């Protein structure tokens, strides 16, 4: 598996934030076709085929864990993400996936709206 170039790494980070092709292109100041070609090259270099696998690769890179796609596919991505979401839920954090921020939720306020009769 080849390491990603600096530009490919920037594109991969933007996709992991949940941005679409056009949003990534606008944010990085490149054409949408260039971004799509870079995404294709990233997938080819890493030997992946799904966005979830790209997110997992970036997570493994941040945590300095060896990214072995065969092993991950063997055990299933669903198990990994289920455990990760369970940990986040147990820690009582709310993750804003679009913005990449974590907010602590102290309490929940419920608003009940009633319908007025006219």
C-alpha cells in the first residue's frame, strides 16, 4: 500500500468530514473533476472501495494503527463502528460529524408543542 501524497491527504480529510465532491473542490480551490480524480486515485492506492473504509484508514492513521484492510473486512466494519459509537454514547458526547467538533451534552431539554384549534 502506497502512502498518500500531501494533496491526496488533504482531499481525504475533507471527505472524512462528510463533504461532497463540489464542497471539497470549493474548499480546496480546485475543480470538481480534479477532486473526483484524486478520490479515485486515493481509493486505488489504498485498495479501498467505500467511504467508510476511507474514514477508517484516516482514523487508523491518526491513532498510529496499522491499516490492514483484509483483517478489517474479515471482522467487519459494522462491528468496529458499533463499538466506537457505543464508546461515544457511554462518554455522553455529541459528535457533530459535519463540523468535526465534539460537544458535551450536560442535559437534554424536551420541547412539547401542542396544536391550537382554530
